[in-house]
C-alpha cells in the first residue's frame, strides 16, 4: 500500500483546527491530514504585526515532523503557510490558499498607514468582532444564536455543531467563546501589509482559491498577488467560509492537488 501524501492545514482567524472536522473527513479519503489547533495562543509566539510570529508557529510545528507537505490554509492560514514557506521553502511542495486576505498595492499601503496612525481596527474585520456576543446561558442557546446569525447561518448543520463543540467553553453561569474577542481582534489587526515586498524565490507552486460570492479584500489586490507569485487562480462556489458552508468542497481541493502536485 503506497504512503499517502500529507496535508498541513492552517485555520482562519477566530477559528480552531478542530472546527474543520467535516472538511478534514473528506480530505482524509486521499491524504493524511495534520492541522494546527490554534494560532496566537502560545506565549512563546505572541501576536505581532504581519503575523510574523504565527508564521514561526508553523515552522516550529514541523521541527520534529517530515516535510515537505501540501500546505492548505483557510483565510489567515493560507497567508501563514505562505510566510512560513518564504523562510523555509523545503516545508511545502504545494500551497493552496483558500480565500485568503490579500492586502497588496493600494490596500497594503492603506493598511500600513492605518496601523501607523492607530486606526487599523476601523478597516479590519475586528471592527465587527469587537462587539460580537460571546456569552450564553447554555450550548443550546448559543447554537440557536448562531443559527440566526448572518455569518454562521450558512454553515452546514454538522459544521455549525462542530463550531459550538470546539469553539465554546464552560464558565460560571454558562458558556463563552474559546477564543477571546481581544485575541481575535489582535490577529485581524495584525494582517500583513507587506506581501508586495516578499521574496518569491524558491517558493513551491501556489493556487489561490477564490470564493465566488464576495471578494474578501479587493479583486485588484488578488490580481496583483496572482501576478507576483505566479499563482494559479481557481474560483470556488460559496462565500468566504465555504469550507464550513460546503465541507464537500474538499473534493474540489483534492482534485486540484492531484492535478497540480509535482514530485
């Protein structure tokens, strides 16, 4: 029996690796899957600008593991794998970014300036996250809340259940989010503004999977990324959270890997 290739999966901001369980179940039909549970929680790698330490978390994860692997990352996770590959090109044989936030060109300049003058939260998703509800009397109450929330109500039933299982913890008087709002906002506010200046030498092949319902940053920024990194762009049905909305989309990712993986 031939050995399966390995996928390393990196999660989105505000999520944890375990929450993608339904997506992984499809991937595991063809690949071994490794994943990072939660970026930004390790005191040895505090959250700093441009996600520099979180890229080091990826590198540190592989210090005792075999490489190269196939890097698949959703949103923030795709960028983290890319940043790690720029420092350690031997980690990955292929990178797949799932609707990652590309801030290049004028968007990158604007993001950097907003950080310098202290108004970054006004332009990042942290603006909405800052005031999100984070406490409920029970898991059932939380599940009912998410079912009626415009961000979560498109998740598949199973994915929403996993979100509530892994994304909530028991506290006195009820449950709260496992990932504190302050931590989520800190990650959003540290989104890289410097991708225009990244060295592209020795990077593995890159595929950018763009959700077709809404552009997560701007189309011109994504176009700039595709050109600079010589990436292949593929459109995927769904919104930014398509791995949770359509976990069966993992079959499309499997097909992409098999079509583009070179040995």
